[in-house]
C-alpha cells in the first residue's frame, strides 16, 4: 500500500524528505511469549516532533541510519508521538511505541530483540496511514471525542505520552534504587523496621533534588516527583533567564525553584547549587545533554554521599574519580524506556494537565514543503515552543 509520509534516508543532502512511500502489514510481537499478530490500519491525526527525530536526521546525513530501517527498506518513516484514528474500530488511540521479543521492555537484555514505531525498524506516525499491532493501540478515556473528532487541546496534551511515560519510569526506577540503596541507613538512624526504613529511604531520596537542564523531560520528571513526594526540594538548573515563560511554567507545575547559571563557571555553578539546596544533592538528574552534568555532580562535588546520579542525557560521557566515588557510596544509573502501564498512566495524567499550553503548531503544508528547513528554522531553534506538533489530518480535530 502506498501512503504519503516524511521519511529519513541515508543522504548527505536530503536525509529527510516528504513523498509517496510504500508500507506493508508485518506481523509483530508485543512482548516475549506472546503471539505475533498482523497490524491494524490507522490514520495519523496529530504528531509531535521529538529531539530523537532531529538526531535521526543527523544520522541520515552521516549515512548511519541503516540499522534503523525496517527490514527490506532503505528508509524509515519517522514519528512516535501523537494520536491516530482507527477506522475499523471507530476510535482514537495512542500508539505504544516499543514492542518485540522482551519480557519487560524496561529490562531489555542482550539476547532479546525490539522494534520502535518511528524510531527503529518500524515505520511511524508521520504518514497518512500505517499498520500497528492491535494490542499496541491504547485507548483514550471517554469525554474527549465527539462526532468522530478529538478535542484539539486534549490532542496537544497527548503528543507528550511517549516522554511522559518515560519519566514515569524514571521516577519509579529512582524510587526502586533509592529504597534499596539507603534503607539500611534509615534503619540505623530511626531504629525502625525494614518496611518503614524502605518507605523513608524512597521519600528522602528527593530531599535535595537537582534537575540539570530544563527541557520537557526535565519539566516532566520534576512534575512527577512533586506529585509523589510533596516535601521534596526540587531545583531546576538551566541557562534560560528566570523570567522565561518555560521556567515560570515548570516552576509552577512542579512547585519547584530555579537557578539560572548563564555566564557562570562550573565552579560557580556548583557553589550556587549547593548554596541554594543548603547542602549537597541527594539525587542529581542530568537532562541537559551536555558533558558539564557529570563534572558538576562529581568533580565539583554537588552530588552528596549516598546520592543517586540519573544519567538521562543522550551523548555525553560520564566519568568520575574512583577514590571519592567509592567512599561516598554514590550510585549511577541510566535507562531510557517504559512499559505499557506507564503509557496508560501518562494518558490519564496528561489529560488532566496544562501541557497543551506549551505546544505550538506548524501547518502540514509548511512542514511537508521543506521538512529539513522546518526542522532547522522552525522546530529545533532557540525561540521555538517547548514542543511543536503538526495536525496531520484536520478532519479528525474538533
């Protein structure tokens, strides 16, 4: 079947193009132990642009996208954030992006395989229509659609399902690790039961929380920590001025504080962060995408004893001095993933949120006329909205 789509290819000049593309229905497996199933045809309604899309374009320019292509193809239809309409079931849905031969996608192991719609070995949402695994088309709660249309403001919130689900997993993972890492300290301090000590350790992990970088992922994890740990002290750290709209929105949503480090040296940043927290961080979450993160946390001593370093940035290398690291009993982890339950919870929480307020729209015609220019001049530029989305099919928007 032919459809119109944007797709990535290995080409130094035209790594992203819009045009006619051939799609087909391939049997896929949602989880290990389940049967392979043919897909269901769905039509894209609204699609959000993710930083991953920009990175995939760069990979195409460098000729490195081959492993990402669906088998037998020399291109990848991108897009993994948005809402689709399923004609055969007369309903709207969110696509669960990742599936394959793993028991738990958050614990993917080396002998298992996976696919990701719009990212890895499976075509995605920047297309008029595509086939998706029937059990990976997640339901949207009642009340947001009417007469075959979905409310625009609800749809704008739902473009965040993928990154919000990922942050739900990050919060869960930090809680799991923080509990196991420090419950014995709490037992010794409070002379309490192991059960009570684990509860205290999970909560006290966020006593002094640094979120280094203020994009959507940083904003989301701050929001989710606040929802589950009301007494946490959360400090966003970024280069934007404190008066910036995104800073105001993030601090209001997460009831957090903000430190602008624009123009500061690393030493000055570390001193200001520690001063603002009135101590060293109990957890340091790196989401800035810069190598400065690990130097601030380790070399500059912002992460305290028994603290956890959550490496969520893609690209930077993390290094540390083994002598103080070992004696300070610090823990480093990194994992970018989520389960279906996380995305289902994301759908529910996002629909109650204000995140539609930070989504800007670009017209489909403007985007498809020159996708590369749209990326470089509208979507991934300094003054762009925190999230940009395109209404792919206006007939489904109310």
